C-alpha cells in the first residue's frame, strides 16, 4: 500500500527546476533538493542570502570577503565559490546577491551538481528570480534597524496588454547602513526589470535585467554588526 499526499500552505513548493532544468515535481526527482520559498524570506525578514541559507542543512558560509556579503559557501564539505541564477552560472566569490529580486532559492545537494559543469561535488545554489504576474500586484516595504540601517523596496507587476500576452515586473531596492565599527558603511541600489512575452500557450520569451550598485567599506577584520530590524510591508492584490 502506498500513501501519497501534498502539503498546503505558502511554504509548500511542489516543483523545482534545478536538477532537471525544467519544472519537475520534487517527489519525482531522485536527488536531494531543498527549496526556500519567497514566503520564508518575507516571514524571516531576510536581508542577506547567507541568512536565508541557514534554513538548509549542510550549507554554511565560507568567508565574507572583507566584511561584505560576498564569499562562497560550503556544501557538504566542499567549498562552492559560485552561485547560479535561473540555472545559469552567475555570481563569483567577489560579488553579492540582493534578496529583493529572489522568488526562491533551490539547493541541489550531492554529486548531481556536476550536471552544471565546472562546480564542486558538494552541490549548487540556484537562485530563481521573480517573474511577471498575470494579475496586477503592488508591494512596498520598509525595514529599519540600528546603526542607521534603513531599506525601502518596491515590487510591481502585472499585464501591459489587454490580452495579457505582455507582462512586466519591476523590483527596486535601496539600502543604507553603518556599523558598530567607525567609518564602516554600505550603500546599495538595485534595479531589476523583467519583461515576458507569451507568444503562445507553449512559448514564452522573457527578458531579465538586473543592475546592482554596492558601495562599502572593505574591512579586513570583518564586520559582525548585529542589526535589529523592524519591517513594514504593504501589498495590494486586486
């Protein structure tokens, strides 16, 4: 006798694309995959990708490159210096990823990661970005914390045509913060527009663009600032 069931709720993610390159039910994939959905990022008020990955077993941060959010990760004992974005090789050890444009994070564990080319056998981290929605969506949030931390974000999406064949999404974020250490600061600007053209019921052409400006103080000792956050979120779904 075989019993099957499907969970309900915003934390439930039935499919992943990392292991097979297409959206496939996780229960049908013979690899170890763990998904961090957007709802978890919002409920935990996640500001850094390394904080989000604390939800995944076997994944730890490997260095922070001068107190910044850059650096690699350790997956099952192997250091992985790169991450992937929508299945394509993206960030390196020296770059960062802002969470404002992240829909979910998929972590593929084990040697199946070699399907993605020159990577370590411990696994890969695949970041799935936000995609345009067929219904109008507007969200504004503001997070403030100690050491003069403040971060407003804007998320807009919806159809551009009456028939819904052309969709857009625009994510904007600004972050400014200091540190418990004198002269340390971070200023960041994110602009991430996405345009999707539904050519047919089987074909969609998507254009993604992301601009990230990040100015910071390189602190070789390391910035271990602890921020207390207060988040305010306003979302409108007609």
